[in-house]
C-alpha cells in the first residue's frame, strides 16, 4: 500500500535514514530509557499472567486447546460459548491441541509479547514522512509502551487470545509486504480470522491497489471455504447465527461488547427494528469511514487510513470484545487542531480511553451511563466518521498557531533552573484536556487514598486509632484539645449542627471547582498557576495518608465524640452511606477539607479585585475549620497539616515555575523605561 503509490520509497527506509544520522546523546539516552520502560512493562505483564493461579490465567486459551478444550474434543466449537473466533480460526488452532498446557502457556505469552513489539515497530515506521530526529528515535519505544499499557493487549495476554494477529497481519500487508498479491494474502488471512476486516478490500480497490483487493477477497473466500468443508455445522452456526447478532463469548448486550450492535441492545432496542437500524447505521459508518480513509491514504497518511478502517470494523462488527479494540489506539497518530495547545487533545483522549477503565474516565452518574458504557465505541466512531484530522497540505500541519508564554523567569536558586516544560502559558488551556486531567487525577487519588489502609476501612484500624491517640495527647500538651467541647456544644444547638453538617458535606468540592471554573474562564494564566499548586498539595496529602493513617475523633470509640454527619457508628461494621467501601475513613492527616478551602481562600484573596470578595474568600477556610471540628471529622492538628500541605503546594509551584505570569508582566512593565518621543 505504502510502497507503490507514493514515490516508491519505503516508509521503513525513510524512517531508518532519519534515525541513523548522528543522533544527539540526550536523545539516545532518552531512547534507551524509553526502551527500558517498555521492557519493564512487558516483564510486568508476563509476571501478572504467570503469577495468576493455574485455572484462572489464559482462560480462553485453556478453553480452546486444553485437555477438555473445544478444539480438542468432538462436537461444536460454539457449544461452550467461549470460543469467539471464526471457524477458520478454529481450523488454524487445531494443531495446537497436541501441545502441553504448561508449555503452551509460556510459549503463547512470550509469543504474544513478540507480536506486540512487532506491531509497535511497524506502526512507528509507518508514520507519515518526513519525521524529525526526535520522532524517529522515540516513536518505536513509545508505541510499544503504549501497546503494553493498553487494555486490549492486557486482556489478550491474560485471556490467551489471538486478537493481536489480525492487526499485525493487516499492518504487514499494508507496510512491509512486497507486491500486491502478498499484501492481499496477508490482509485476506486477517479477514478470515476477523471478517469485518474485509473493509480493507474496498480501501485497497479505491486507492488503486486492485490486485491486492482481489487477493484479499480470494484469500478470505478460500480460507472460509476450507473451514466450511471441514466444519460445516460450525460454519453454518457462525455465519448464520453469530453474524445475525446472536453473539459469541457472552451476551451481545454485555458492556464488554463495544460494537454498535451491542450499544443498540443496551439502549433497549431489539428484534427486527434493532437489526434494521444496526445495518443502516453500520453501512453509513462504513461508507463515511472508507471515504475518509481514502482521502487520508491519498494525502500520505497511510497509517491513519488503516486505523480509520479498523475503527469502522469495530463499529460494524456484531461483537467487538475488549481484546479486539487495538485499532482505536492506532488512530492516535492523526493530527487535530490548528493551535499547538490543542495538538495533544486527540492522542491523549485516545490513550486515556485505551488504557483506563471507563469508570475512571467518567464519574458514576446515571445521566452519563450511555457515554461511559460505550466510551470505546464512541472513540472508534469518532475516529471513523467525525474527528477533523488535519491534511498534510494544511499550513497548520507542521506550523500550528504557537502557544503564548510569559516572559522568562530567572531561577529561584543559582544552580537550580526552572523546569522548562512548566513555563507559564498565558492562553486558556484546552477544556477537554483539563477535564480529562481532573477526572483521571481524582480517580487515581481516590484509589491511592483507599489503598493507604490496605484497600478497606477495616484494614489498619488499630494503627489508625493508635495514631489518633498520639495526636490527641499532643493536642492536650499544647492545649489545643478543643474538639470535644466544640462537638458537644454544636450538637446541643440544632440549627448550628444542621448548618455545619450541610457546610461539611456540600462545600468541599463545590467551592474549589467553582474557583477553578472562574479562573479558567476569566484568568487562564492564573488558572494554571493555581491548579498546579492545588495538585501538588493534594499529592503531598496522599503521602501523608499513606505514611500516617489517622482515625478522626468520630472514629475513636473511647473518647465520646458524636458523629453529627453519619450518626452513631458500629465500629465493627461502620456505615458511611454509599461511600462506605469506596473511601478511606482514616485519611485524616492532613485535612484536605481544610487544605482545599485554604487554597480557595488564598487564591481569592490574591486575585479578587474587591475587598468583600477577599473577605468571603478568607471566611471559607474559617467556616470549614469550624465544620470539620464541630462534626468530629478532624482534629485541630489535621487542619494544621492541611495548611502545611497547601503552603508547600504554593511553594513548590513558585520554585518550579516562578511567580505568577500577571505579576511578572507587571514587574516587567515597571522595569522597562517608557521611551520619550524624539523631536527633530
């Protein structure tokens, strides 16, 4: 595909020539480091698979070729519903039934890793030419690392699946095969294993590779015919029942099925109406995707053309399980956005979707369930039909609108330079990237916070209570032990108790998010500075949760505190509402309730233009401090710890980035003398 129609130069050769010429030592070191990361990720995946108890690892492979596997015994391949491949795939795997399960498991795992590495190398070498030295050197290890991290590869390795093979066959046929017949043969074999990959035949035909298109169709027909002759019953069941939407490997409406058919079933459609709608929408997606892929191919973006076609194959397939979704990751090579600051939105979105579970990307809200349940399908659909990929003829392809930075800042200390990639940006950051950053960061924060006590509220209780007594003793020495008096006083005043309960439960997230939203819209340069300080403070707080689990006053059964928010607790089986099993109740030191409120107060006090706004800003941390003590959710020293974390967050931000951009601009204007007009 790539070799015949675009100057005759092989992408691999152009890539290698660019990479070979005198790379800088720093790039070589970076490349070695990235390859080391890729090797560590591969070793980790192997360790995860092999450390899983036998019987729980490589379950699909064992179901196929084990002693009682469907490929080893008489009967239909599809009686167990575990075999999801085509009859041709079963025919190819039949010889493997003679291998011992243990040896096959090791060989299959390491063989799959080699296939993944080959896939990454081919994808890196297929990038549209020309590429810079940095891209040439770093693309391959980055591609392999992303593949190792992706959910499809991890699923393939854990299940013992074959889904990497069709993708690799297509890339080999498109970018390394010599001659159209060989190219068509490889792609036809891939289609025989995954039928919707026949979409590559019209792509080949429309781009002038008609011999390859014919070879693809013939190879597919021969492979399918051989399987039909050898296994007529299984072939009839697959091509009639499965292709009609029955589903293999599980119910077709399962969340793991990220095809258009699965999404329609999850929306409640079924029967002839659903089938008609699926066929109509699938045909429309296929046509739109092929038109886009042909344009990309003629524009010299062959890898993107292949990725778009693969994404369309996901959408139109009756079932597309997680291990079959690698095509979406390849679509990250498309360039989107005229501004340099927007250039990373699409690849970051693709990487996040393909490496993180959907529940980490979107919050658990009923209104978002249709999006969260189909997030990979939506990414594939967007890549196939909607994402405005830039043409190489666009002036923004190589020269996007540059990002506006604040003037350079001298280092805080003579021998400690500021971090270059943390330069202050004056323009508003991309909203989608910021939302992804906030959501993924908070999801990771929640998991680390819960893991700080062993993954449950019961784990580490004794240590947390012992630390609670230590804090209480220190407060008594310092005469700060006012929690009991405040707690019991507030409990005796109904309206005051209700006020502090409401303040504690309602303003913890609302106020920081509101401040971030206002800064994003009105003060984008200050938004980055403030957001960085908040993120660093939260990271430091996580370290505190991990090193020093602390029981708050309400969880100290011998001290007589009253939990005004959750009520009296049975400490052997506590009940904190829907978040009982999802939050770490011993993450008290430092108090992020107070820390985040103090961050809000400082930001408002520094940036607000009116005195009453500053006063309200400073009132928020004061009321929060009273609320966390009155409700018995924190010790006084927890608030002091939160203040230290926030101060450290602002300090580290200043150390890494220098002063705020607006303050720097004002100082620069003061230092620059005003030129007087010269009269001649």
